[in-house]
């Protein structure tokens, strides 16, 4: 299939709206599969590649460029998709000079082996949106708690559950190993860890690893911890082991299973001092040092380029009333609606289709023998069809309106009902 603008604007399948903070990737593919009745996950991927005109085989592995088709299906640019619907910017938060960046093919990776959900979030999603979805925040490393409902997350050991609705996964989930927030360690420490983790995720570009290391070492010196070369000083790993519960720490950094107090762990102690530790290790260390009581740590962190502990607000669904008013003002011309509102074209078009407001860009090009304005003829045909109960052909009779064109417009407006029935199958099977 040719990758033309028309094909992208009018795909031959339903594209679900991504919810605020919804985890993309597998969960998005699963919803596309369910809503459109594709026979398999592979068939869904191939349909996406075909629609965007990309050859998956030309890029090696079949997942190599899946970000671009998924982003297009969501009406987003790839960078926006990764920023708001993946963990990409957490796994790539700290980089050293010369370090190789992860490609797009690896950008939708999960950062822990299991997936997690909150039973009450599932219920709330069903009530507010008519469907449940996988929350990105629940998949953050070290997070076993829903801070919205103050309850432990449920664990699903098979990550392929992401291809299905979370409400279906509830049948096969198990209790978290931490039934209380206190079980994970000091509550404030865990919250601080998650706050910094979200800040790293929200930075949206790699931080200077050497700058983060400098901040960490200066803060560590004030807390009585020295770098790898210092003799007779408390190792980083001792500090972390004493601050966090062993069970939680081992779940986040498995290397701590080998930890013995007083003995260094090279990947932690030397890694943090030299700047090659994992992002998670840096975050655990910063959380522990923040709790050490030094009010200067916030000031030190402010010196690190682009580090922000206050993440951006989750993307919200577009204002329906504003879209409808703009649609009326621009006589149903989708591109003009996007331009009027200053919104991304693809995203605007997706929302208008889901509202049952098809594009009227071509209405003036439809052959007609009538002298009436195209919009007036269309309005009269819709009145006949809706109010008078006439058939499609009867509604068009005498108006010079092309029957197939009118039928396609009506078919486009039925998308909401079609998507709703697909969601029923998705939620109940």
C-alpha cells in the first residue's frame, strides 16, 4: 500500500485513542488487534507496516520500526509517543560520552519481567472510559503500589497479558510481594525514589552522566560516604542496604542478593563513583542521599542539566465541544480544523472521526446536477435519512448527491458504535 497522506488520514481500520499515561507498545497492539478483528498480533503488525508503507524486513527484526506505525495509528509523532506512552526516556536517562544510544526497535522495552495493575484503577477506567488500559506508572521499576488508591498493585507474571485488557488479566493476577507500603521500606524513601524516577522519565532527553556523578559524590561526601578509591569509608552499597528493606532493594537491584555489610559491590560502589552504574542504581542512591537530611542536595541537583523532579501533566483527551465548534466553523474540513486550533493534524483528524464527524473536504468535488450549495444538499439528505426514516438512495433522490459518497459518510459516523461493540468483545472475552 502506498504511504500517501490520504492513506494515513483514512486508514482501513479503527485506531483507538490512547488514554492519559497509557502504556503503548504491546498494549496498543493488543487493542488494535481486538478492535479490528485481526487474526493475530503478527497480522496486526504487518497491517500497520503495510498501511504506513514501511517494509519491516528491510530493517532486520520485525519490531525495528514498529514505533513509527504505532505512533501514526495514535495520531502522534514518534517522539511524542515515546515521551508519553513508553519507558524509553527512563531507560535512557543517563548517558556517558561515546555511549551508544538504543534504537527505536528497543524503545518499547519493559524494564522488569512482570506487569502490574491496580484493581481499583481497572474499575475506575471502566466507569470513566468504558474500557480498562495498562497504566505506564504501574510498570515503573520498584513500584508495587498505587498511590492514587493507596493499595498494592497486582502482579501478572506473563508479560503477554499486555495484549489483552487488564480487566481480563485480573483473573490470573497474584498479590504483590508487598501487601503494605511499609513492607517496601520507609514510605518516604519509596515515594522519593518514585518521584526521582518520574523526574528522570520526564526529562525527555539524556542527562549528563558525569554531572550526575559529580552531584552524587558531593552529596555522598556530606553523608560520610566516599568514592571507590577512598579507604576505610562506608561503601555506597552499605548505605543503600541500610536505608531500604532488603526484599525491595533486591527486587530493584538483584545484585544486592550477594551483598554483605562492610564489603563492596563493584557494580554499585565503583559504578556509582565512576559513572557507569545503571539508571536505577543512580536513582536508588539519590533517594537514599535525599533522605540523609542535607537541604543542599536539591541545590546540587539543580546544577544537573535538564533534571526536573516535577514531571509534565499527562496528555489529556481533546476538548470535544471545542472540536465540534471548530468543525462547524470550518464546514467540516479536517485540516482547517487542526490549523484553527493549532493542533497536530493527524491527532485532530483521529478525534473528529471518533466523534462521528467525517471529513467534508471533498463534498464540493462530488458530481451534481443540482444548483444548490453542496452543504445544503448534504443537510437535506441527512434530514431525510435521520428524521424521515428514508433509505440512503431515497434520501439522495432529487438532490443530485452521489449515493455512494453519502453512504460512505454515514458509514464513517457509525464508527463510534462499531468501536463500542469491539470494546465489548475486548472487555468480556
